C-alpha cells in the first residue's frame, strides 16, 4: 500500500517505519529542516529501542523516504496519516492548530489536482472527540467528495513503541465508509496474525477511547501514589500491599507501582484535555481533575523528604540525580518529574549533578546550565551530599554500592522509584528513603 505519514515525532516516525516493515511504501513528511536533514542522512532523531534496525533496513530497501513536499506525499498515497502535535493549550485543552492547518493544506492540494482517487485521511494524533468531523468539514469546504476521515488512535509506550506497534494488544479505528474500513483492515491485518482484535467503531467513540485509556492508567498510578503516602504514615509496606492487590484478577499487576508521579507527552496532557472537554460539554469528570492535582503534588514529595532529612536547610549542598527522562528507555523530558525535583532543589539553594543514559541533551533544553551534567552515574556522586533516584533505568538497579558509598559525602539515598529493598540498604549501611515504605536510617 502507498502511505504518507505527516509528522515525524515519536508516533509518526515509529508508525511510518513499522508500516514500511510490512512491505508498504511510506513517505514521511516534516517541515523541520534540521530534523529532515538527519532523517535523509539515516540518522534517528529520537531514542527508541529497536527502531534503528527497522529504520535502516527499510531505507535501504527504498520503502521508507522522507520529504518536506506535502503535495508529493498526498498525491502519491491512498492512506494519509496525520501524526501531528496536539500540545496542551493554556486552558488545558488540546491545541489543534497543526491538525487543522495540515487538513486545510491537504484539501487545497486535492482540489487543485483533482480527487479522482479515493483518499483516506487517518488521524493518529491524540485529539478531542469530534475532531474527525471538523477535519471532514475542512476538506468539504474545498469541494472534495471522494475521501473519508478515519480516527485511529495510537497506544504506544515510549521505550516499547516498536514492540507495541508490531505486536499490538488491539487495533482501534473509527470509520463510517466501508471502503475506508476495508483499507484499514488490509493495512493492519499483518500486525494481528496471532488473533488480537481489530476493533471497529464510529470516529467519536474511537477518539474517546484514546483519552479514556490514558486517563484510566493515570488514575491507577495516582491511586497507588496516594496509597503509598498513606502506607508510610501507618507503617505499612506499599510493595506488599501492591502484591496483595495485583493477584486479584479484577485488578491485575500493571500500573500499580508507586513513585514520584507520571510524566511524558501523553498522560498529563490527555488527562487535562479530557477534563477540559468534559467541562465544556457540561459533564465534568471531576475525578480526573483530582488525579491531575495529586500527580503534580506527588512530583515534589522527594524534595520534601530531602528537606526534612536536612532540617529544611540545603543551601550550598550538592545532590546527585540519577535519571532525567520521564521514564526509562526514552529520552523524552516532557512533563518529567525530574524537572520539578531539580527545580525544587535549586530554589532551595542546592546544587545538582545529574546523569541519564539517554536524555542528557534534551534535559539541557529545559535546565540549561543550571545544573552539572555528569559524564556517567558515578561522576554525578562525587562530593554530593545524597543521591536521588528519579528514573528507574536498569543500569541503576545494581550499582557498585561500595563505590557509591565512597563517593558520597553522606551514605544517603532518596529513591523515588523503589528500585532497592529497604533491608538490603540497611545491610549495606545506607540511610534509605523510598515511597510508601519504612525509612532506613543505616
């Protein structure tokens, strides 16, 4: 099949690459000259495990190409995927200017060059309910008739996006035209050969499904963070509570790990957007407003633990921070808890030396020269008063603890992701503070 993908962010680049892996010819469009230069030189501008193999292979086989020529892409594709940013607006709603602008440009291209071939515009961007209808209205204003607009939300986890795309739990799309439905089935059937479902619905329901899924997962994480804080107060161990909960088949094991809040490009934005939409239509989902507030508060909890330990005076002290990305296996810094933690330390007069395996360059965009960027995880520890663990990268799980103790001024660890066990830290002689578990004073 001939496919164009408009936008080469996380979703667009992964989608285009994976579509090409199944034998389709894919043209990816982007208007960022710097990014486009990298892509044409076979350089991947994001960190995503497993993407490089598929990326290089399909460029070599000439199934994957990159351009800034929207007209070329639109006229030479039957399926046109919109993978455009929908950033959070000032009022919490999704900003749809990029989606609507490109839709209008597509309309102009098809009007000027004829619309004899049936085209399917597939919206993969995360958008509020009703957006597909608005895109259809924009195209119809150009007098177009031989097209359809389909909603096809993505459910990709950064760090696992390639596996999620190639072996999806399910495919969801919303369409009304039978021709569109058949094209979407044909496109996705190779991805679900093991029997996972292709779920067809109307565009409205498809658009809500994306927000509902992310908001529900955000709610689970937030519940566990609240429960962890409660466990600390009453002397319970949230890890044991989690195990007791997760064996209940009605609840399951996933998204029950407490920490210092969720971040990234999806959960924070999607919770706010669904909340705003619900307010707009007069049916506010008040639970989500609370989820958002709790999550923002949770990001500061490790700073509160540090201040409490040091008697509310950390001016002039230096802290090592392990992990900057909002989660492991990505370089994404959007809404990362590390930003709240580091800024909280800096505002209290402390110094920070940080290390992340993938997100150092992206972190510099947000933090500039306000912190020291360490060459490796151990360099960050030198002359530091304590270690803060913010992102649970695997390489942090089993460090050289003797070396860690030697490099730190004080053998103190504040673990925002509970990657160590309190008893082990006690045996090793550390003062150890985590989330929802008893404090170890070494």
